[in-house]
C-alpha cells in the first residue's frame, strides 16, 4: 500500500481521530503527553534531529512554563529523549487507533485511510493540529521539582531497597550553617527530620565533612581561602564541628575530605565504603547548593549512582542561586524533591514494602 502524502485533509483526519478517541482535557497524562511531544518536535525543527538523553535539559527549556514542568511532563520528555515516541504507551494507543480506523476504511471503502507516513510525523501533526492540547500546564506554586518516584522505574530511588541506599549529609559545619539565610534554621530542621526518617528505614546515614586541618597545595586556585579557613577553624571545634542536633552518633559514619575537594566524593575512603556496602542510591542534603551539593550530585550521577536531592534540606547563601540549581541545573541528572514528597512516595512504594516483609 502506498503511503499517502501529508495533505490538509490527512492532517484533519489525524487530529479529528485523536480528538474523537481521547479526552486530553480530562486526562492529565494525555495533556502532559502532548505538552512534552510539542517540546520534542520543536527541538527537532530547530536542530534538524530528534533529541537524545543528553538533550533532556534543552527540551525541557522549550516548555512554555515559568516554573518547572509537572512530573508527568518531565517523565514523558525523559521517555522521548531516551527511547523516542514509541517509548510511551500513549503513542502506541494513538497509532493503534489510527491503524484500526485505516483497516476499517480499507475493508468497507467508507472514507479515505489515514495511512500514516511515520510515527514521528503523526505525533508532529497531532501536536501542531490540535493546539488546545498543548496549552500551558500550570506547575504547583513552590511545589516539587520534576522527579521520578516510581518503584518500577530503574532510575528511581524507589527501585533500590533501604539497604542499598545512603543519606549523605554534606558540610553541616556550624560556621557554614550560620552563614545561611535565617541562620539555616529551616534547612537544618528539615535535615534533622530527614535523618530520623532515614534511620527508621534502615538507610545508611553518612556525614561528609571538610578536614579543616588539611593543608592545601599552592597550585590550587583558592589556596589562600582554604588555608585561611584552616588557620581560623582547624583548632576551633566550637565553630567548625556539627551542631549537636545533627552531629553523628554511634551508628552513623563520618568521612572527611581536604578543603580543595569540593565534592564529597573526594572524602577519604567514601567511595570504597559505598562500594563495600553495595550502595546504589544516594539521598543528598546539606550545604552549599552552589558548592558541595552540586559537585557531589553531578559527580555521583556520572559514576552511576541514582541521586535524589532533597531540596528543602539543602541551602545556599543566595536563595536565588539555590532555586536555579535545584530547578534548572540538577534535574537532568538527579531527582529533586522535597522531604515530605520523598517520604510519602517511599511509604507507598512496592520495593519498600517488600523489603520490610523480608526482614
């Protein structure tokens, strides 16, 4: 059967098929699907190629919303970038309906078959021909950043049991906390609550600290700053240590790194510890978002860890910088969530329930 060229009639047939068979206005999944598909087709039009997994952030930037897109939209964009349109069941549903209508028309001779040219072309025509499906989806004000909290998704933190997960508490030094807006009280309180929850689940709790007694070599760019901090803080535990409310206790672990290593993965022995305990998933909390947090997250993701950043358990001197990092710079490699969102999703996950039953 010869493929029919794209004509106005054919575009109308495709759009009306989707309009008649699905109700995106009443289906968040389909509205999210079309919003993500529009961004992907816009990317293809601009770049001349379909996006790959490394293009995730560029595609998300094309979505018409001031805030981060809702989780469903993010999930679809992620699927499209890693597996193409065929990765989404919604695409299969659309194509199945079109194929079945074609078969009926060919058998009965009633009307012209749609006879799609390609899956990508059909999706492109659908999202362009039915603009009401791709209207802006409002993100929940101050709500969670895009994330994947699905135990069946292998890149989700919920796909790993508690025994394969570690909570990293980064740089909770007294002098760093004191430099935060509001003296870091809200962030510290959230981190304390997160730690108690992690311990209740059997998750490893690991404190990652700066070794303020270590000497920084002169070839390091910020040698004066680091060695200055060493002189000021190295012998002042009342300023450099952790507050009692979150300080490590007997069943927790502490790893130290030289000041010149911004990422916590530079801590002496930390990577060996994670490997020995078969840790696959890291939950991140601490300071500062523009320093240790972002460097640790990206380094850990590059090494193959599943990384989840608890946004309201992290902080930075600049709230604006913190927001940009959480909403724009980390979402391509990590799941960025608020503490309550993570805790609630964990409680409902199949993996966690199975893990508890096996104890």
